[in-house]
C-alpha cells in the first residue's frame, strides 16, 4: 500500500515536471475550486491523524482555525524531526518535496492562511536545499505566491531553519523559535490553532501528515478512511532498525502488528542471522518497550498501550546491553531538555548521571531509590510532555529487566 | 462559581487560578517562581502542584484555571512527594553555602528545604561545597558553569545560587521594560543571565534583587568598606538615612511593615560607631525648595516643560539611556542624597572645621541605584566624591546582625541636630507621589505668598501607575502627573511624544510605589507590604509639627548662612547637576 512513498522511483526531486507528470498538483487545482470549509470537512471525514506522534485528528485541528475570523493566520509544516532513529520526514523531503508543498498549500487554503512556513531541523542541510529548489520551481509554475494557478488565492511559503533542538518539534517551542525567541514550550491554553505564531491562529502539521493530504483530496475521504482501522486510517511510514534483517522505511497501513512488520519478509524479514529477539522499542527514544508477548498489538494512533509516536521501531536482540541503551536514552533527553521546568532540567541531568555510573558498574545503593524518584517526578510533574517522554523507556526497562540492570 | 479546596467550599470567579484562590483564602501553597509583583506565573518551579478531580496527574495551581465542579487537594501524598523530589533536585544544584550566604535566613529555597525536611543531599551536589576527598572527583565531573558578575555598580550576581526561577527575567521585562535578563544555554546548563553573558547592563533599580528567592542576585555588598571606615580612628563617619528606610528598617528585625523605626535606626547606627547621623530629609527639603523654584522659573519663563523630577537615579539613567531627547525636561536638582552629600563635605565640614578628606560620608538607602548615583562623576561638589559609601537597608541590617546588636532593645537615638531636623514633606519622599505633594506645598506658598490652609494634596496619592491631576494655584493651572514603575514612565513618555498627554510637572519613581518599594528594601515585598509601609508614612507626616519643606529651620539657616537664595549661584554650584546622553554607551 503506497500513498506517501508512491512514485518515489519516478520522481526527480529537483524537477517539478516529474511530479506534475505523476499527477502532482492536481489536488491543489481541485481544491481551489471548492470552498475552504469543504476541504476541511473532506480531511475531517478522511480520519487523518497527525503523524508527528500526537495523533490528533488533522481535520478537527484545521476546523478550529478555519472557523476563526482573523486578519492573519499561519500554517507551519513541522519538519524538525530530531528523535534518534526517526528520519522519515527527511526522506520524504528528499524524495518528493512537492508532496509536502502541495499538502501545505492545500492546508493554507483550507484554513485561510496567506503565509506558510516549513520549519526544518537545522541539521537537515540537504533536504532544506531540495525544498528550496522545489519551492522556486513551484513559484515559477505559479503554485506558490500571489494568484495561485490564476486564482485570487495568495500563499507564500518560507523555509525556516531551526537550530536542531528536539524541543522545537513541540509546536509551541517551534512557534517561539520562528518568533526569534528561546525554543521553549509555552503555556497552554491558548493552543496554537486559536493563538499561535505572533498571536495569530496557527496550524502546525507534521510533514508526513501533509504528504497524505494530496492523496485524500484526489481519491476522496471515503477511499482513504477505508485503509486500516476506522479510528486510525491510512498508511504510516515505519522505520525499522536494530537487529532486524531489513532496515529502513516501510509504508504499511495502520493497524499492522509489530510482529508483521518485524518478521514479514515484505518488511523487516525477521531477525538478523544468529540474533534472538529480546524486545522492540516502539516510537523512538520516547517509546515504550514491547516484549515478545505483546508483538500482536496493532500499531495505531489513538488509545493504545504502545503509542507509535513518529513510527520508529528499534528491534533489540538478546546480545544487547541494556545499560548502553539506558545511557543513550538518558543522554539524549538530558541534552535536549530545554531547561524551563525543574523536574526535567534537573531530573534528566540526574538520570544521565546515574546512567553513567550504571554503565561503569558503579551504582550505589541510594541511586536505585533516586532512579525511582526521578522517573516518578518526570512522569508526573513536568511542564511539557518531553519530561514524561524521558521516563517512558526507563520505566519500562526498570520494571522488565530489573535483574539485568541491578543484578540479582 | 464555587469550588472545593480540601473539602471546603470557596467562591471564585471563572478565569481565576487555583493558586490565587488559595492565596486569598489563606491556604498556603509553596512557590519559587510566582511573585505578587509579577504577572501570573508560567509554572516553572513545579512547587505549587496540586491534585484535582478533573485531571489524572498533578497540575500546577498557578496556571490551572478553575472550572465548574472542581475539587482541589493541596496536601496529598503525591503532592508532597512531588515537592520533596523537586526540592531535592534544586537543592543539589544550588550552592548550599547557607551559613556564609547574604540571604541566610531570608532565602525562600532555604525555608522550603526546612519545611520539607531536606537535609543533606539526595543527589550529588553540582557546586563547590563538598570538601571531602572522595567526593571531589564527582564534583569535577559535575561542576557546572557559574557566572559571577561584579561589574555592575549596584547589583551583584552569582549564578551558583540561582535556581532558574526567572523572576528577575520577568520583573525586568514586565515592570521595567529594560529586559536586561534572559536565559542562556539549555538542559542542565541553563543559566539565567544576560544576553551573550555581558555584564549586567541596566538602570540599577534592583527590583531583580528584591524578588530573587535566593542570593543569586543581591545588592552589591559594601559592608566591608563601611566597617573599615568605622574602625579607622582618623575618619569621621557621617551617616545620612533616607526618608523611607525608617519605615522598613524594623522589618529586618521581625516587626510589621510600616513600623516607624527612626529612633532605633539612629540608635543602631550610633551603636555601630557612626560619628554623626543626619537625616536625608533635610536633603529632601532642599530638593523641594530648589525644585519648586526651578518649576516656577520654567513656568514663568516658558522654559522646557513638563519638568521631570530627578531624585530617582534609575529614572534619570533610564531617560539618559533610552529617551535622551527628554534630558532637558529633567530637573537639574540633585537628589536628596547628593544634596546632603554636598553639604556635609562643604558647609558642614567648614563650619565644624573638619578636613573633608577625613570625612567618610555614608548613606543608608532603600535603593540599589543610589550606589551608582553616588559614583557619578558629576557628584563631586566638594572636589571629591560627596557620598563615599551607599548601603541599602538590607546591608545595614546584615551588619547590625553580624555585630550582634538588637536595635529593638537599644535606647532610642536622635539625629544630630546640625543637619537632622525632619519635616512631614520630606517624610513623604518615601512613597510615590510624595515629592509631588511636598513640592506643591512649597510651590503653592511661593506663588501665592500666602500660607496654605490644608496641606494635604490627596489627589496625587494612590497606587495607580500614572496619576494625573490639575492643580490650581491662583490663576496658575498646573497639570501634574505622578508615575511609578518604568513601564508606566515609558507610557507617559510615549504619550508626551505623541501629544496624547500634556503635563507641566511629572514625578517619576522607577520602583513600585516609589522608594518604599525600592530595590534595596527588605525582602519579601508585595503590594500589601508596601501599602502598610505607605500607611506608616502618611500617619507620620500628619503627626509632624513642620509639614512644609521650606519651613525646615535648619534649611532656612543654611540658606541664610551659606547658600543664599534658592536657585542662586551657590545653590546652583552645589545642589544642581548635569545629565549625559548615554544612548549609545553600554
């Protein structure tokens, strides 16, 4: 099942004509002949959910902003992707940048935004360059700018390069960053769809989410909503890595099981030779650890025991040292905490400190109690979800592999 | 709307936060980032977390707004667990040098640590305090970036005490619009500091030091200089005390705000060994007489109007740095401190046959900015620095405690009479609107030549940020305004620029409610505390036998013997000053 990855082999990202020849920008042409609210309702009916991790229904989000009267509105494509092991948005941008641009233009039209941004991770030099070229070509073809395709609709798109902070993928921190402020989450409410960039109603959508939009418009919400489970329809890009045979990006319908993804020869193809499955981490560094017995869980957005986040699946085999993993998780979150609230700023630091001692087999008795306290405060008291994320994998590891970590 | 807190019903309005309802009803919630002088908190410190029936986890009460059917519990097992763990985390990141700390006993973190039984370190401290050999290696690893800034003339910063609550960032932005502070680096290296870590470049108001919960930001401590002068038998130590500090001094020793502490203050200074203790109120009265003369002259000669008061050095430097086009509007009068300073080393020294070079002139102020003012190069009427040492009332109290003096137990002291007669008008200088009222009392009599029947100008009193009034004196109509906090001053200046407002005379104080809320006043501060202080001032003014500056007998004598007439050559030389455009200097 291909939606986002469709035609990748036919398309030259540096040549807009290859995209147009494969049906590109038809959705945009269709959209501008309809009313914005009709577009919103189409997306709403499709059941599309945000692909950045939260899984919030995209149409509902658009509807909030579309219905607000404001002198200015914004839409932002979130391409800040910076969780370890997640690189799907980068690949989309590199393989088919116009799919993102078209989705963004449709979103802008639907909500009534005249200015759009692509907020791209500061380390993504190559995809930023490709997007820039794509944008120039789209402007030449009058898909972007004043009077899109001869209509009276204006949408300007700007590429805004962040500085590579993980927290700037959080929509409020991202908005602060564009405003020139420190990349830190803001207090909610107000939520961005009501008051976001420069205090104006603002939609922030993940790049993969937007890349789904042209397909939905072209084929219709009914077709899309029938792919996968009804509450979480469509396909998703999953990233397989670790001890699995075939690594990389796989597009599968939501509702596929982890077992299928990892062991089906179409996708992961099973474990690497000589390696035995231990557990899988679902959804990136902030993801939960899935044991063998839970592999039959459906991978979906919405209520789920194992949230799929941005779609990364790290397969860990029994040779792996859990202490290395614990360190790498703690190291990542310690580095990326924004420093705003006490539990995250200090807690991630202390967890990293303890992870260091753990790795060196230098754990003291009191550290064990401290781990529990830190994980508890991260899970329960932080300002934004990043703090909670920092505790997810650790908490699972402590409860599942206490013996491997602390000894008997 | 009604909500339940700890099973008891409370009335509230929609839009209110749980925190503010608790505060109003005397339910204490710990906090390290909220402050009554700041806009509602952003929820940074996570100390005020509570449990509610409407959310699964803990919620920050300072941020969470009330809703129908809300039930709050402020002291559950989880709430206390959260507070304790987060305090432990902060504690290990804090300097932990309590015994030697300037804020020892007055530190909000220390108080909470005590309340929540934080003793010792649950986590390895990241600062220097651990000395044992085996822990030292850990420390090397843990050592975090510390910024100590000694370059600001009034404010000292040491980030090892900082708990990143950001009150300073917010007060500097919200109240003073100066934005000297910001946040640097991220994660555990996050440091509240200045942009690019330059030395603090500001208007010296010290509000940051008044709201800082720890000793990360303090007044620049000059106790040692004072002690040295006191110990030197060659030196004649002459102290002056500002109008407002007599109403706040005893707060440092456990008395309620607004308690009149003049006599104990003088007694304590004498007990420390000061040779003479004078009253800055004489300087205030001089300022009024000179300023009234200047105002009348400006009005009569169609000079630059409105005239701005110039006794607040933070306001003066704000104009010099941000609105130099308004420099001609600033009164050329020196502040009371500097008028006193000039008199002490000229007139008084001459009269008493002291060599001014052996005089150490010390002032006790509610203000951090006065340290800067005293050091300004223009302030050398006597040929040398007129005021040598400026101590905030906090520093003085610290020294008094250090010397184990209990001022409350001392016998009452009295100002030395040579420069120590106080008036009600001068007393008023302590709170916003006071300079205006004192000036109006004098100006009215000077213009009409008649004695005022009622001396109270209530229209200029109050707590609003900008208060305007039209005062009629004979056929002269004076449009006056009283402004406090720089954000209001900025608005006033912009209104003047755009023509939206017209005034003849404007009093501006940088700190909330004037000097009574000065950056060097005792901590804690809040609108309620300042109200109580102001009440003290007004009661005292009413009870004074002399309530008008120009009737101060010492002042009259000085004009007769030494200065000539207000605005005359001698007065001009000693009591007036010049200003500099500092827009491009940082």
